[in-house]
C-alpha cells in the first residue's frame, strides 16, 4: 500500500494552524499512525488508529480520516513543532510509510 | 519506561553481513512484537520486519531473502542480520516496539556499507 503525503513541505508561523494530508492507495480502515521526526532523531509517535492521541502528546495535535484519506492537524504551531511529519499504515504487510512533510518556519 | 538501544558495527563491507542488536531496558521483551526500521540518508522510512518474543517473524518481501531476526530473552535483546549488503543498505537502523504502530524507538544507528 502506497501512502502519498501532501504537501511535501510547508512554511508556517508560530500560532498558525496547519494540516497535512496522507492518502492511501487502497482502503486501510483506520489503521494509520502519524509520527514527528526532528533532524538526527528517531521518529516520535503522535497518533495511532487515525485519531487516538499517544499519551503525552499535546492536544494541539489531532488526526482524522478513514479508508483512504487522512489528515494531521496542528492547531496552534509552536516553535518545537517545526519538524518532519510522516504517516504509516498498519492495515496490511508490508507496513509502509509516507514520504514525509517538512514543516518549516516562515 | 521502556528504552531501546541499537548496537553494532557502523561500517560493513559490501557482500558481508550487517548485524545489529537492540537492548531493551525498563521492561521485558516478552509479550511484545519488536521491529526493525531503516532510513537511508535523506530518504523515507522502510519497515524491515518484526519478531515476536517467542521467535515468530514477518519480513518485508523486498528484503525477505536477505533478512533474519532473533531474540534472546535472557539478555532482553533482539537482533537483525542482513546478508550480502550493498551500498543501498546504507541507512540509519532503528529498533522499535510494535508490529502495527511503533513506540518507543531506539535512537538509531548509522550503518555505512563501504569497502
């Protein structure tokens, strides 16, 4: 299953709301996770099962969608949120990741 | 809380075997699935495969002919072997907990394939 993220990069300011889209090449129900990755670091799980916030993740992060179309929204961008975000499906093997969306400071 | 740490050679020669170990601390490897994921420099993430603590495995078909994984419950470790490596196997290798979504992650270790 291929996951296509858009945009591949975006520029935003602190306080902005941003939305990242992940589209699956076939239906995956709600079996999607979102990760945040900062340069030189391991990815960090943000959301699983499309909408469930991982413990300890700020509530400004939210996920929505099902079947083939999913979104990650950051409601009020904070300085520590500038990073790359990627989606991952766990509906079928092999497990696959999207190409990533880099969120940069405007 | 559970922490993972990868260990192994940072440089492997072409055609040789890449071997990495992940040590789990703060919790037992029992009752969980454990995966390996890699990320070539500047590229996206690729799931390599998972192993259940009892030894059941599932591998990415793209690597299946070259990959093997194992566990050592006495040491709370699991391992990855990748044979016949080429430059295309140069990547940061992460060990992670899970077979669906992944959490937590080890910090990753860069393995370079070069003569």
